[in-house]
C-alpha cells in the first residue's frame, strides 16, 4: 500500500531534499534515511542540503523576492488558491503518507492536510485585506497613514508532529504578504515535506512564479543553526521544543532579526464540580492520547475538583481500558506509535521519575511488544496521580502520560494550571457561567489559548495560534497573525503650500 502512495506522490527510492519551488537541485549533503515508526521499515532516502546548497537556495530566494513582492497581493492569493486545490486533489495520498511517516492516526493525517487546505482558503481572502490605518494629522494640509510591506525571506523550521500543517500556516500567509519562504522540515519526517513540494510545483510553474519563492532544504540541526544566524533571513518561524526555541531566539536576536516561536506546552484541563462529566471525558481522552500525546496542545494535566475526582477518574480508567493501540492506518485504532525509540526512552524515564517523586499510576504504562508492534515505538497511554509541583510534571514529556490531581477552589485550580513554565493551551469544563468567565478573565488562564467545554487540542484556522511564557509568544494562522510576516511603515503626505513642523515648532529662514 505504501508503495502505491509513494508512486502517486512521485516519491522515489532516493530523493533530492533541496528545491527552489519549480526546480529540484542536485543536493550534495549526506543521505537521510526516512523510516516509519509504524513498522520500522525504511520508506526512502533523501539527499540533504550541504552549506553550499543552502547558500544557493538563499541566493535564489533573495532574487525571487525582488520580483514576487511586486506582484499584486490578489494575484499572489490566486497562486495560493490553486495550491489549495492541488492539496485537495492529493488529500488522501498525502494524509496517508503523513500517517505512515509520522505515526498519527489516519483520520488525524487527513485532518492535518485539511488544515493546509483551510489555511489556503484563509490566505486567499487575506490577500485582499492587508489593511493599514489612516490617522488625522495635527498639521493642516497633511495626511497620515500606515502601510505594511513584506519582510523578505521567511525561514520556516517545522517539527515532526505536524510535518506539513505548520509549514502551510506560515508559508501561505507569508507568500500572500509578498514574502518568499525557505522551509527546513524535521529530519524525522522529510518525505511529507518533499511530497508537499512536489504537489505545488506545477502550480508554481503554471503561474510563472519566480523560481525561489517557495523553497525546501532538508537536513539536520545544523541547517536550522545556519538559518537562525543568517542576516539574509529577516524572520525565522520555529516550531519545536522550548530548548530549541531558546537557541533559535538567541541566535536571531543577536543579529536583531525577528523570530516567531511556537514551543512547548504543558496543557491542563480543569474539571469543575459543575462539569458535564460525560462530555468532558471525550475532550480529556482525545487531548491526552491523540497523536500518541505528541501534540504541543496535548492534554498533560487534569486538575479535578475533589468532589468529582473519584467519579471522573473511574470514567477515565474505563475509557483507557477501551483504547485500541496499533497501526494508525487502521481506522479502528485510536493510538499509534511514538515517533522513534528515543521518544520511547523519554516516556520510560518520565514514568520512572513519577514513581521516584511519589506518584502512583491509575493506569500503568509500558512498551508494547509482539508481532503488531515490531518497530518498538508503541507504548501504553497511562494515568498518574501526582502533585502539580513534581519536577516531572513541570516539564513537557512528548508522550501519552496524563497527570491527575485534585483542587478545592477554582482560584486554587487556576493557580495550579498557571504554575508551570509553559503557557500554550488550557481549558475548563463547567456549566457554571461565573466559573467560565473567571477562567477567561485577566485573573484566569495565562495561556494563549483558553477554552470552555472543549479540550486543549484542535485549534481552528480562524483564530491566531500560539502561547505565552516558555511557549515562545508567537502567533500563527488566523486573526491578524499576518502582521508577523510584514513590516509596518508610517507615511505622512503634505499636500499644502506650507511646511509646518510638528508640535508647533517654529523654524523660520
């Protein structure tokens, strides 16, 4: 089956991982082996970008920007519209590849491609709405306004857990704004990135888009380091761990560039005594085990009112007993594998640390073995009863480990939720209006995303996505996130016959 998918997407046993959009370059770096956590099989090989290749792409992108920025924004939007149509035609094949290469469930793979299609639709509309403001001048015969101009090259560093969607969030908005893009995908999921480039290259050719507008460079950590330090790249958008984001932010900041950081999450759901427990269960379980706990918005902590703690944890345990773990391309399964064996080791280490700090397990974890789990990357989703101040609870473990704890008052619960270094997503389950409003108030959740009666994962395209504190402070996707990809310019026009100075200053000659 996977061979049919690769053939449909035009992926070969060996691929160049360097593209300037319309053209594939002969990469001169080392080979990168792309394998699947589903069965441990090698899918294909990718020739990565050397420093020489990277510089060639940056030079091509720099030249392309000078032309692309002059295209009217609606014309750029038309290119993005056609890219969305190309993704629609390839949704099934690309969704299956994402599922197989990354390990998320097939429905989540399809959902990720749908996010790409949705952001294309959003960006098309945005191409006619890059608004600036007009202001009244204090000087007679003057007009003031602001306008927005593209920055240049947008560098995009994406993570394995959303191997294609995060690229589209950035690239489609950046391109309608007049920027060009250089994408460095995760070295753990290079084929999904290559597939995206193959899907849209005909759109770029058919519209005579300058070579270098939409670029791809695959490789390891050093590629990201080159990009972060490169003064030719005014904006670097990086998605990944907080550790990685701090390194990128420091490197970009040293050269006074801009960074857009989407980093770790340690997301909590507060289960109120006034919650609909049956409805809450759905959001909590999917939030904790969806993508095998490898979403930045995955639910890590449940803060449960003491009066419903026993009843709700019993429901959780029963639900976990019904989870089906296995090949994510089988739609009957709920949970697929972790991305690799290194992730499995982090999962095991976290379990060890929970026990060392005095936690207990309501549902035990462990690594699955047998003929259905030959890759060694399948683990059991588990539930641990802990205290919020445990060191391991304060960290993000990218695995299906759910921490549960009790609270007495809502103020206490909000303080517990906020008392972690990360600030991405949060939620409260309650039917009490006052509790909901307090949670959303200035003294409530300190996260970039705060939900009522839905879980922490599953953001929509229309709202800006991102978080605070160690999550990085960036915003991508909807709302006015497009401004991150542009520079603001204030303009004053004097249409009078005099030159009055501001603040009433007199300068007579």
